[in-house]
C-alpha cells in the first residue's frame, strides 16, 4: 500500500470519527437517557420506602422500581420528574395514559410528596 493510500485511509477514518462524535450531542435518544445521580437515586429510594405498596396501573411501585423489572417506563418518567424535565401535571398525564386505571391517585400523591421532601 502506498504512503498516499495510507494517508487517505487515515484521513477518511479521522473525518468519519469526528463526524460520529459530533452527532452525539444532538442525538435526542442520548439526551433523553437516564442520568444517574445520588439525588435521583435517593428520590427513587424514598418512593420505594414510602410508596412501594401503592400501585400505578396493576403494578406496585416496589415492582416497577425493582432492577429485575422489565418495565423501564416508570423509572424513566420518574427520573424526568425529579430532574424537572416534566412537571407534575405532565407526569400524571403520562402515567395515567401508560397505566390506565382510575386508581393511580394515591401513588401519584405519594410520589409528589417525596419530590417535595
């Protein structure tokens, strides 16, 4: 392989890598991922401790917060609430549409009480 061919391949790889890294900042999926923090973890722990036996939909909050649960929607939405990416009204509407029952009120009230602590 000639020296010019090697340089062209190296330059192409470098430009491609730079292009991919530039896309990362604008990617909405990356911007929307759960950001781990001690405050958020403490908030989720308070919900588990004080609200865990309450339910949204047909699921107890204990189950939805369990690491083995395959339902990630609740943790994702609740993290957005903690970080201020959704307000209480939007959070309630989101959970009530994803877990459609008329019995979510007590769990939502308890979650909001943990947020205010």
